[in-house]
């Protein structure tokens, strides 16, 4: 047990150092990267007030299931804020979460094989397949792959009737489900497989009822804590709650992708991630998933822990294809970000088989014990990851000028508005084209300590707790300063219709409000105030 803990801690710390080194140019960014991340900042501020009940906004018309990520970032931000900016603290916090999840996964893997050193391969493979950029990003789909790795391995133990792993699975699965709406089918199907295998195994064994009852009670308690926010929102608002909106959206008829198209979307994602190792032409890389599947099927044991892991990976693949074929959003990699976890674990099984085969061949020839060959292979993998991070860091694309200009643009409006203590400002953007500018305007209002709310039509983007009807229900003043924000002028031509190299047209943005003396005021500024 102590050796397993040492391996997992060593692997996770080395992964953390490697990702930090690779992303060192992303630290101390002058502004929030883009609109999606800016809305995360806004939701974290709501979480600090204890009023976040939903996840991040989705382009599907609802918000993701839960706010666990926001509360985690809020707590981490409070701890790290004396040492770094909010932007950096959120990135470091998510990296710590990912490394902890992968460290836990390595600890669980070390208990599934007699050759525990192999667990050190997992952080190295995660660095390459999940990518250091994703491991360092707090956008809501990005923490999912690492959490899903630990979740699947907890289910392997559960499949062996180790029922005390059920609360852990509920914790990991709940956090994962909060982050993205695509994950519940995958989480549910794999959990049902593990529970079914555990029940079948337990039927042939003797044991007390408490061996099952206590883990079930603990799992229920964990689930209630994890889902308290979304469930309380549903209790108060019923069909108008975020869970109600999600349910209605999936009950409505939508245009969905064909099963064949969904299958190839999953296949190409696997091929692209595996091709990182080989750099093959696209046509040749499409054979890599088939090679991986064949290698895992042939080399993994037909019984025991890796047998269950192999079947869990198969269930994950099938459910991913079926779920993606029912998605009414345009097919994109981030919709199945959790699928990177099955790729990492399948690649782990394949690499272990190859290393074991090579060790058996080389050991008698070079006079090196098989155990030392394994340790050498794992050490080389970790050293290569660290060396890559040191020698080839992310060059760091120049910080998004659009988001920095949007922040400065918003600051000018807030300075003109000159928010007064005790006043509440009801903000009404008149068009969805302003959703990029709007979030930076809200963040600037927060920096000035202003009290504000949004027109209820913006609930999807800002969350229920920032709507004016919610603030009124919670006791905010009925009288509020009305602030209207509108775009003026013709919209720019669609990107596809603009000549290559032509500048993006700058739009006029107008803000109308009533000042402290009761006079109608208006301000117009020119800038790139669309979405970023």
C-alpha cells in the first residue's frame, strides 16, 4: 500500500511539474482568454456567494447539470488569490485537480497488477493524449478526462464486489456529470456494468448485509451532497429549473447525426490522439484505433481485473457512439471529452503488453532483471515527458487581443456609468451578438463593487442567480437603474464572405441609463464588441 501511494504521488507531482513547465507562457496572462472562460469567472463569483445552482452555459440552449467546478474554483481561488491572479489560480487549481485524479488512477492501477511500477506510465500517457494544454485549462469540458480515468478504475474494483468503491465512484461521477451534459450516459452505463458484475460475483460469496448496506448509505449521502444545488433549484422552480430545461430539450424532436457519422467521429478522435505518437498521414492513422483494439483484445487477460477494464472500455466506446448519434449539437471533440479516458487506459494496456514482451526478450540477453526493465521503461517515459516540457514548451499564442480590448472597452462604459453604492443596475443587452461584450462588462462591474442583475432573457448565459427576477425574489431593491446596451450600425459580413485579410468591422455600442440626478444619459463607443 505504501509503495502504491509513493508511485501515485511521484507520478502526479511529476505530471504537475511537466504541465506547469509546458504552460509557463500561459501564466500571468493580462486578461481572461475568451468569452467561455469569462463566463466561468462570472459563475465562480456567484459560487462565492453560495448562489450557483447550474453548470456552465451550453450552446444547446441549457446550462450543464451542476456547479461543482465553480465551487471548487471558488475555494481554490480564495486560497491562491494572495499569490496570483484569479486567471492563474483557476488554471493551477484545475491542474491540481487533474493531477490528483490521475494520481488516484495510478494508485488504483498499481493495485490491479503484480508489476506496480507500470502505474507510472499512466501520467506520461495522460500528458500526451489528454495534452498539457487541456490539463491546464478550466473550461468545463477540460477536467473531465482525468476524472473519468479515476472513475473507470474505481468501477473495476466495484466490479470485483469491493462495494466501498461505490461512494468514490459517486463522487467522481457526480463531479464529472456536473461539468458536461454528455457524460451521464457514459457514467450510467459503465456504473450499471460494474454493479451487475459485483452482484453476480457476490452471489457466489458469503458476507454480511452491512458489507453492502453501509456503502450504499454512504453513496446516497455523497450523491445528495453533490447534487444538492441542482436538486434545490429543481425543487424551487420545477419545470423552469435548469434540470427541467435539460429534460424538455431531450424530449423534443431534434435533427441528430446518423449512427454511421457518429461512429466515424469517435473513430477519428481516437485516430487523431493516437497519431500524436507516430505522425502518420491521415489515411494511415485511421488504422491506429483498429491496431489498438486488436492489441488490447489479444494481450489482456481473459479473466481478472484487466478483463473488467477491457469490457468497461468496450461499453464506453459503444455508449459514446450511441449518445453522440442522439446529440442535436454539431459534432465536435469536446462533446465527448470523457472519451479520452478510455483511449488513455486502452493505450496503457497496450503499452504494458509491449513493454512486458520486450522485457522478456531483452532480460536474458542484457543480463537485466525483468523488473528493472519495467522500471527503466517507466522511468524513460516520465523523463521524456519532463524533458519535452522543459525543451519544447507551449510557445504561447499572443494573448487574445480581442478579449483584452473587450475588457478595456467594458471598463470605459463602467467608468462612464459610475456605479453608486447601494444602487442596483438592471442590465439589458438588446442582442445576442453582445454576449461576448456583456460578460466582460459584468466582470468590470464586479471589479467596481457594483450591484447588478440581468434581464431574465439572459438567464441561459449568466445563470439564474444574476437575473433581475431572482434578485427581486431574494430581497434586492425593486427600483433599479435601467441600463440598456445595444449595437448600432450594420453587422459585419459573415467570415466566409469577407475577403481574406480584410479587417473585422468595428461596431458602435450604445449604453443608455439614468444618472443619479435623474437625467437620461447615453454613451457611444466604437470597438470590436461582438463575441470573442
